[in-house]
């Protein structure tokens, strides 16, 4: 198993190359999410506003809002913690130095956490549901502190691995569900 930082760089390049070849997200990813019981029953959803090389989250946000669900987006802090704030309550959102969209600290998510958290990833292992994120551990900490939230990764083809090809640390926290083009795991 290789170095996590090197693996992240490889995955980032792999994703960029995939997006150059594929302009459209496989519709089945969204359809599978919308049909999943954990999406249908969730009243609060924690989700990022996607960046260019990530799965576009706007269709998820739009569908959830149409269904009357509350959407919460993350704000990260220098102590590596993360809180979510209600998207509908925001007057504005701004880009961080890393290009991530973040909200103002208006209308925080309740301390129990979201019913459903849609987790970003650079890679996910189907056998263990372990993921590798962008390197700061924000979602690992959040999921560990909020074990009652249902967590899911919508896995574009280049991030899907049968087994983890990266080192799994003691602080790495698996997700509950993985959705690929062809199946719900």
C-alpha cells in the first residue's frame, strides 16, 4: 500500500482526466440515491457544494429542496473541526483559499447531526466502505462524532476500488453506504 498523499495526487489526476473524457455524470448515480430509503426518509441532509472535479451536488440539492428537505453545507475551522449550516438561511456563501464554497455561520445544524451526510471522496473501497478524502480528516471526525447519521458516497467510476489501495489509519471512518453506477452497497 502506498503513501496516502501520493495516492491522493494520483486520484486527483485520474479524476481530472476522467472529467475531460466524460462531460455527463451517470444518471443512475442520482437515481439510485433518490430511490434509497435513507434519502427518502432524511429530513436533514449535509452536503458540500461541489468543486469542478467532484460529482456535481446541485442536482441533489435541488431535488432535496423540492421534496421539502433541509440542506446543510459545511464550514471548516483551523482546528480541523467542521460544522454545517442551513443553505436556505444563507445571505451569501464564499470560496475559501482552497476553492471550497462555505457558508456564513447562520442557522447551524442541530448537535445530533444530519439524517443523511453525503460524503466527498477521492477513492472508496467497496469491501470495507473506507474512503480517502482530501487529507484533513474533517469527515472522518464528523462521522465519528455523529454515528447516527447515515453516510453515503456517490462513487464516480474512477474512485471505485474493490479493496483499499491505500493505508487505512485508525482515525479513518468508513461510510454506511456506497452508490455506484450499477449498485447500492
